């Protein structure tokens, strides 16, 4: 029963036929894409959230995109195998085709969030990171090793090291420029403030609380228009910045994230 349910709902992810630029060279069969996603923990979790959060949209019970659905889609399309699901071929699956039409209501917010050159809230940036195994693990270490800094005490060498590792994760990119909008389930502004002052030595740093960009991209390269259309035509947490050499000392780094001892030193 579960496999049948999973198969049906996975079909609803096939929201278009445009292949994401520089990611996939052709359309995949949706059953094959579903299997690849289901056997990857991060993709499976995002898929499960999608199944639950977007149920009303897929069933046609609402014409608005619920918050839970937006969040689930952002997380799912942030994973490699979730992206392959979103670009696979529906074939003759009528449910898949109908779901494609219904999920379009979620396009604006999700397109903006996953574009390469846009700034998002720290909550959204955290979702994107959490959907990736390496980024999520790096974020967990950051949470654990930087607790004294979160309380305004000090930025320890271990905290600095965890920041360096988190900063290198591809899916942590949006954490660098994210903004606090009050939707966070963590003390976003205080964490950003203490990260800047204690870890990066910017003792007079103050956040501009009025800076809440909506759809303005960071650059004018035009790349977001292509990426967003491709990804959804189918269909934070914190603010580490460049190391200044102050605060808890020069940040250490680890060549491989798997070297947990480097985080614990």
C-alpha cells in the first residue's frame, strides 16, 4: 500500500518537460527517478514532506500553496535526486499531468528560493541546507560546537572550524546572505550578531532590520530566469562571512568533512 501511495504521489512531481540547465541531459522515466529518490535518505525525507505538505494542492482542495508545501518543494528541488523527479517524464500518467497543473500555484515562491542569484530568509536557507546530507551534518556540528557563541560568550577554535566547514558546503551558499524575517525557530538575529562580532571581529556590526529583499537578485547575470523556469516549469540559518582573522582566531579547515576529529579539536 505504501509503495503504491508513494508511486502515485511521486508522479505528481513531474511538473514539466524542461530539463534543468547543466544538470540533466535528458528526461528520465518517473518510476526510475522515484526509486533513486526513495533510496536516498535526504531525498526520501524531502519527498515524504512533499507528500504530506502538498496533499491539498495535489487533490485540488486548494488553489493556494500552503506554507508546508512551499517548504517541502524548496527542500525537494534542492536535492539532486529530487530535481530528477521534478524533471522526469509523466508518460501516460493522467494523475501526474493533472498534478503538474495544480502545483503551478507554488511556482513564484519556490522559483525565487532556488534561483542561484537570489537572497532568501534564513529559514528558507536552512531548509535548503537541511535537505543535503553533508550540509545538514555541517550545520548540526555548527549548532553543537558554537553554543557559547550563540549566548554571546566566545567563538572557540572548534566553533570557528565548524564555520569553515559549513561555509564550504555547496548547499550552504544561501546561508551567507540570508536575512532574518521573524519566521525562524531559532534566535536568528542574535546568532548573526554574535557570529559577526565574536567570530569575525566586526565589533560594531549591526543588522539592518529593514532589509528584507523580496525578488531582487544579487546580480544581473540573468541566470536565475533560466534556472527558475527550468526547475519549476516542472512543477539559518546564520550568516557566516569571510574570516577577518579576529575573534576566535584564524579559522581552521578540514580537507574532508568526514574527519570529525578536526571538529572536535
